[in-house]
């Protein structure tokens, strides 16, 4: 068994959260080091080829890119979160990429000052969640009764809307009862709750205020 890993992170990063959720699900003790992405320390830049989080340190070895980190964790620590069937496992990996694409839309929604780009991202996200609605079964998780890596990928994406929904109702979950139920189930899971600071909502709101994009203008217009 390898040494207990160290997760280098940023407090709001959803890609860090997915790795931390997997670590929690596997009950792996780990150290977490948060860095300031606007003032990246030299030691971090030396070990992160793209200057991004997460980075996972295991002894003298360093892993980067969240997908690679999650795959390593699932291959190394029990219980396995990926399906055993090769086809099902490949499909889950594809849905993980789909979750990353959804995060790209959410980033635009959070940060853009361009109304056309904002509206396009909202529409794209609605379409993605509609596709997920068609994929979901009886739940409570993506693949049924078992929590999988796909759940770890989407939980941080849904978490953003705990704050976004207090600013503006974008309607991205309208008419999607399965996605809404999945979101609620994930929000209640201990591994999902425990990977962010207790004041996560306040931190995210301060981040949005700093960006001052279209989303915040909608909030002011409603006030």
C-alpha cells in the first residue's frame, strides 16, 4: 500500500473536489494543502506542468490532471468505484468527460461579462442536463444503488447552484426530476459535504462578486 497522499488544491476547485470525494469514499487518510492560484508558490509550479490543481503527491511521485488522479486512486484503493464491466467502465469515463464539459459551461456562467456568451452557456448546460436526465435510471445515484466516480464528478458541479440559485433562477433543472433528485442525494452524502470548507458558499459568493460578470448583474437587476 502506498504512502498516504497529499492533495494540493484550491478551495473552490471542482476538480480538486472530485479527487477529495474519491479519497473520502475510500477512507484514505490524506493531507490537503490549499494554495493561492493567483500567487502560485514556486514549489507548486515545479511539480505542476500546467500550473493547475489538483496535484497528488504520493511519496516522491507526483500526479497531475484530475482524471488521471481519480483513475490512480480507484485502481489503488478499495472499494472500486468504477464498474467492473469494461464497456460500462468506458461509458462512465465518457460521462466523466461530459461532466467536465458541464463545468466549462458553469465557469462561463460564473465569470463572463458578455451576455451572449452567458446565454449560450446557460442553454448548453440545460441541454447537457437534459441528456443526463435521459441517461439516469431509478437512482439514487448515476448508476443506481452504487456511488461511482461519475457521482464524484457531478457533485461539485451541482454544488455551484446552491449559490447560483440564490442569485438568479437560470432554469437549468426545470423539467428534470431525475437530475434534481440526483443533485439532492449527492448534496447529502458525507463525502461530498466534507470536501469543502464550512463557509464555502461565502467564499464562492466573494469570488463571483470579484468577477462581476453577467450573473451578478442579474442579481442587481432583481434587487
